C-alpha cells in the first residue's frame, strides 16, 4: 500500500496530485528548483526537497536527482504529473529500480507510445518518407514529448530543411531527444481525444471524448467533454482505436489517445502515456478522481468491468500569464490576487502574492465548469471568467471569455484554425469607459479639501490614467455632498468600492491598488500617470527594448555597431518562460548601439540595441519559439 508520494513535477499538477493524496491520507513530497523555493507546491507538501539550479535541464529534467530525493524523503511511490519526465521510459525504470512504485504505465508501454513514430507503426501507420510538392502542407513533429514543442507547419518545400533543423534543436532542448518526423498536415481539423484507463488485469475503460480544438502554438487553450457533434459511428471508431492502442502495448494507468477529425474521418495522432492537463473535464462528466484511480491501479487493484455513466458537459479554460495581442508574449511579475466565483473548479499552482517567473510555463490556472448541458456549462464558465479577480500581469482572460461566446464555438463548429482566423477580432481591448473615474474617486476617498470655515465648492480635481494604450483624463469635485463628477451621480466611494449611477443605472466597481501605479477596476487595468510627465523619460528613436524579462541567449552573427540592418531582421534572441523571442529590427537602418550580450539577464524595458531609422517607430517585432516543456 502506498503511504508517501513524491510528485516529480511542479506548479498546478503537483498541487492537484497532492490534493488527492491528502484525501487518501498519503504523505506528500515535493521537489523544487531554486526558482521555485517559495512556490505553492513546495509550501503545501508535507516534505520538500531542493533541486539545485533554476532551469528545467538542471532540475525537473534530472531524473537521477529526483529518484535520490524520493529515497531521501522516504517516499515509496513517484507520480510524474505531465510534461518534464512524465513520458520518459528511462526515468520510469530508474524509479522502479530504486524499489519505488511508479504511478504510471509500464516503461515498455511508454517506450512504445512516447515515440510518435513507433506509435504510428503499432497502429499500422507510417510517417512520410521523401517529401514532394504534392505532399504539402506537411507537419514536422518531435517523436518524443508534446505540448507543441518541436512542431512546425511547412507550406513550401524550400523551407523544409530549415524547419527540420529548428524542430530537432527545439525537441532536443525540451525532451533530450532530437528525433523528428514528417506527416501530412490536416488543415482545419478538430482535435478530438479519448481518455482511457487500464488496470493490470486486462480491463480497459474508455472515458468519453474531449474536444481540444482551440489551440495557440499547437497548445490547447479551451477543452471540453464530451466532444460535441460526433455521431455514434465515429465515436465508436475512436473508442475502438483507443482500446486497440492500449492493448497493443499492455497499457496500465491513465492515458489519452489523440486524433484529428476532418470530413467525418479520424486520423490517429499519438498516445500520451500520462495524465493530461485537461483531465478535469473528464472527471467532472464521469464523477471520478483520475489521480485516485491512478493510485488504485498502481497498487494493483482491479477496475470495475465498466466505467460509471457520463453525466452532463464540462468545459475548461487555461488561464495564462500572456498577452494574446502581442503574439502571446508571456508575462511576469506578482500575482496579487486570483479568485473565481463559487460554482466552478479552480486548479492552480499559485496563490495571492506569488511571483510569476521566467523559467517555466506561463499557465496560472485551469477554470472548469460542469452543467447538465453544453450551453449551460459554457455560460457558467464565461460568467466565472468575467467575474474573476485576476490582479497582476496581463492574462488571456478576456480572450477566453470572448472565445467561449464566439458563434463558431457555441455552435460546435470550431477547429484548430480558430485563432488563425479570429485572433485579431478577439483581442482588441474593450475597456470600461467609467473605470478611470472609479479609480480616481477611490483614490480621492477621504481626501476632503474643506475645513469648517469653507463655503465655496472646490476647484475640479484632475487625474490621468493610461488604459488600453490610451491616455484618459478625468475630473471630479469635492463638495459638501461628497464627491461629484459631471453627468455621473456618485452613490458611494471608498478605497475599494465605487458605485456610480449613469442615466438611472447603478453600477459597482471594485477597485484594488497594490502599490506602484497599477490599478485594477473590475477586469480593467489602468496605470496612474504623473500630473506632470517627466521630460527625460524617453528612449532614442529606434530603441529596441526587452518586451519581457529574460536571458539574452544569442546576438545575430557578426552584428556590430555600425552594421546595416533590414526591417524584420532578427538581431537579438531572448529566452523566457520556455520560449525564445526573436527581437527584430523595426525598420531598415544602421545599428548605432548594441547593449545585449549573450548570457545577460535583462528586465522588461531594458535597452537592447538602437537602430537609426527615419521615423520614431520603435515597436520591435517579436517572434516566439517553444524551447522547454512543463
């Protein structure tokens, strides 16, 4: 019987596994990097073991250190979570060789299915050999790992060699395995998967379907169960292929078989030999705890002949610290507050006051709603996102809510090209026009300008805010009746709540300020501007500024001051949160300054280089490449 579990992972999934372990009376052991020294998963575990270093390669990808940590902490079992070493057969063997219980499938099953090329062979399929024009478009994929790393869509034959090289490098960095392969690229298909669970006695459950078509950079953003609009014939076909995949490798534990569905046909993609990020929607629909079932299987228990019946519909949204309007640029900083309304599930690895760093995946949380029908689940999740308090760095919250309301999604007609078609329309800011006034009134609370002798009304007070990239100026007055503003009745104003009445409609604004100039008014974020702008606060025309904190990993070969550069030419590469960000010249000109040096740690806004250009157009072009897994 398992008495103590080490989770070979971090963040949300570690906290998720610990929750079930606590309910079962099982001791929990965390491992943490130096960057995660105060992370939530390290704080909530009964025991935590340090992995020296900060990068995944130094810490969470060091299977030898993790096995030593398990033994030192007295754990008798290891749960891999997802990402990192969760699909590494050598790690699974090392755990077993140390006399520990591996809470996952047998190493030989991982070995067979974790390589997508071998998995396709087991399913009677084969990757493309020599690629011709007739095969285009094609998809270059890493044979190991997942999460969109080492993946490239190739539409021109001339680009194939370069994309193969880039995918190999990315896969080697993320998974320690540079093997890649090429397969036909199915345009605008739906990403549908089947959750399976198998015991060591020959029972294999199929736990319904999930649709994960809304993706960015080949990573899922919104998932749901069951997948809508599948007929019984196709569903049965998916179940049959999933069971066949599991039985072909004598599978045990939780796993997911993924497909692309297009024109009524299912195309096998891969089998993930681990728990998926999106497992909560399946748990909600079937009323089960998949982690608890993993523990039971690992202890040798037998599953019932049939799984429990499915009930209702569940939808999950992944909340990321990233800016979709800026090519999904990851964001860092302090997460001051994270709270969602009652009635939805929140899985997270953060709590109020935690720091979002640069080393790992920018996912903050998963928000899950379950209801009797799909429409009701979508409504519940959308409403929860609208009312959530998320104070800190920029997130994708608004994009998630708008995606859930989009007609293609509500009618179940979405596919993997959803964001390619609609991102621009879904990302323009729609700030609340009364948010600046609410911020000003909250700030002015208690600042009466009158003494007992004063009878005249005060002069109008003025405050300036930056909201959605635009400057807004608001005016209000202190009177004997309280704070007033033209055209608006101020019903109530204190430091955290402002109530305004406009044209007879009363509205409440929750206001929060955490030091500095950033103010949260409901879901709107403002920056308080000084009364008199600092005339020295500017950069030279053509300045390339770091769009986020990170590490300079590369400067273009031969780049020196005085060199001629072309618009869009990559000059500097930053690495942050598993991504490489290429900082390109904003226009054709001459490099007049180069401050970036490989290995240099930079903060957001740091001056990297200056390109002398004809006009003051200083927004650098940023492109991103995935480099690590989590």
